[in-house]
């Protein structure tokens, strides 16, 4: 999977959509279309932040950062989520409630419908790029949603929320056209805002775990233990500590009780071979510390 392709595509699509939605929102006065413009603007900002985080995470390790900069992706994903979902959602919610309580006339409804349809199509196209990249990388959508790729998950949810929001917005504009009740426009914008805020809280809480220092999944820890204990020189693994340093970068510390009677050379060889076996089976474990104990 190529995260830079997904992020760059999202960036270009949202830049185009933002200009179109903002122009129609200004000329029509529709809070629904304005909510769509806010969403695309924050998606644009969020994608740029995720690309920046991806760039920073690839810096080599240095003296002050011996385990590298993998957590840059978690940090910038968190910032992107807060901006894209929470702040944008609150702005859309407030403007929607204002239009709902104090309805103002709306014009250019046909243009509004067209630009919302364009947003729907573009968001579906953006989601299709993510799904195509998953297929090329022989990965599944469920695997992505359960993984630590917080930035890519945020992009996927951006597209999903944009599709749902565009459908709601389309229905709202058509309802305004049929009934001439301008308050519907505000109710739709407020609904989109609430949807954004709710999604943002869920994603931010999940990303926070990785920033604090989340361990690998229990299944992975157990699989590593089983792999290590298959070595005849290992009596037992006393403990395993792990931390996710990035979507494709993890730290694992193993305290191993080796069999009695091994010479120093044999012990060193055992440590090297156990480490090689773990890294070969799990390439994401880039930092492995093995502490032999008697």
C-alpha cells in the first residue's frame, strides 16, 4: 500500500471541491453547501498535514531520537483529525443551527445540487483509490480499519463521511426546493456538523492510544512468544514488552531464560538467530531488544 498516493489524490480532489463548494455557498447563501465547503477545506488541510507527517516520519534516527520518528505519523494524524472532524464539525453545526433558528432565503439551488453531486462522485472516487491501493498491497479494508494506520483511516473516514454528508445535503436541497422551507437547509448543515464531531471524537480517542504508547495486538505478542519458544535453546520467555512506534514500526523487548550450559559464544549465537527469526517473520518489528536471564 502506498500512503503517499492516497494522500496526494485526496489533496487534489479536495482542492477542486473546496473552490466549487465555496463559490456556490457564497452566491446561494446555503448553509448546507457551506458545510460541504468547510468539510472539503478541512479535508484539504488534513491531507496536507498527513503528507507532512509521512515526510517527517521517514527521517533517520538520531542521538535524541534513537527509535526514529515513526510517531510523527500518529501526531499529525491526531492534529488532522482534530481539525478535519472536530473543528470543522463545530463550525458546520453552529452555522446550521443559526440558519435553522433564523432562516434566510436560499438561491441557486440547481447549482447547489450540481456541486453536491460532484462532491459525492469525487468522494467516491477518493475512496476507490484507497480500496485499489489496498488490493494492490494484498490488504483488506477490515485490516486497514483494525491497523495502526491512523492517517489512512482518517482519510477513509473523511471520504465515508463526505459521501454520507453529500447524500444528506442532496436530500436537504431537494427538500428546500420542493417545500421552500429554508430552515431545512440549516437542519441539514447541523446534521452534517454533528456527524463530523462524533466521528472526530472516536478517531481522536483511538489515535491518542498510539501517542501515549500502545502495545502490539495480543495476537501478535502471542505469535512472537510461540516463535521464540520453538527454539530449542530457549527454556522460556519470561516477559514481552512492546510498543507501536509507527504504522510499520514497532519496539519489542524480550526477557528470555535460555537453557543452562550454553557458552558465551553459543548464547550470543542464540540471541542473534532468535532476533533474525523474529525480524524475518515480523518486518514491522524494527527494534528488538533481547535480555538473557538465568
